[in-house]
């Protein structure tokens, strides 16, 4: 299993799109202070407030994970390189699981790097002496919810890609599931349709269970 994971990580490291994806959140973290710096300072904000602002952009990481989940296997079918994996002394289940786990680890890498970098940039700009109380717990909760949502939607996208072997279709369906969840919930609520509560994609927004 470790050899399969190493192989997947090696292939990801060679893709320009993956390397670029690790620059997206750092770029946002470095640019946002120009827009929110005065507001945070005017309200007596601190590093935790800055991290809270950044946590609102974690959905970008979910989109990136969807992109990888929909292409990590489908692209190998389209290019024919999947045969090189299947002829090795590894079961198909292990190959599929290693790719799924790679997607989850990719999301974790992005979340951790975003958390650490936002703490460092926020601390440099607003100081590290802020009290790590309830607000910090909410930031941690936002990251936890983002990971749960990432895991659910990326797993769905990956499952679709294994069946249809088409990255564009899988990614499109994954994005539709992510964005459609809120839309379905809001429409069902406006129309007072009780069955909307039991639809899968209406329950992918985990924060609705904690914050009403």
C-alpha cells in the first residue's frame, strides 16, 4: 500500500496543475489583508479574526479536491496508463483505495497548509498574543466541517469517475452536488417541501446542523 501511495504522490508532484493548486490559497491569504486589514484593525481584531475570514474560503479547497477526485483515475483510463497499474501484483481494490486515499491526503495537505499560513500571516500582521478561546474553536470547527464536506463530495466524485471513466463528467457532477446542496435545501424550505430534508445533496452542508 505504501508503494502505491508513493507512486500516486510522485505522479501528482509531476503535474503542474497540482503544484499550482498549492499556490492558490497562499495567494488568497496574502492578498486578502489588503481588503480586510483596516476592517479587522478598526474592530480590534486579531490573528483569530483573520483566520476566521480565511476559513470562509475553504470551499476553494473542496473544489480542488473534486478536480483531483474526478481525474485521478479517469485520466488513466483515457490515456491507457491504468493497464500499468493493473498488471502489478496488487488487487484492484488496493489500487482504487490508494487513489481515493491520495485524494483525501491532498485535501488534508491543503487544509493544514492554509491553517498554518493564515496563522503565520495573521500573527505577523495582528500579533500572536490573541486569546485562543471560543473564536479559535469555531475556526477549528470550520476546518473540520470543510474536511468532512471535502471527503463526502470527493468520494462521490471519485465513485462516479470509476463508473463512467470520464473526468469532465465526474467533476461536473461533483461540483453540481456541492453547489446543489444549498440550492435544494433553500428551495425545499421556501416551498415547505418536507422531503427535501432527506435528499443526499441537501445534507452535504455540515454546518447547518451546528449553526441552525
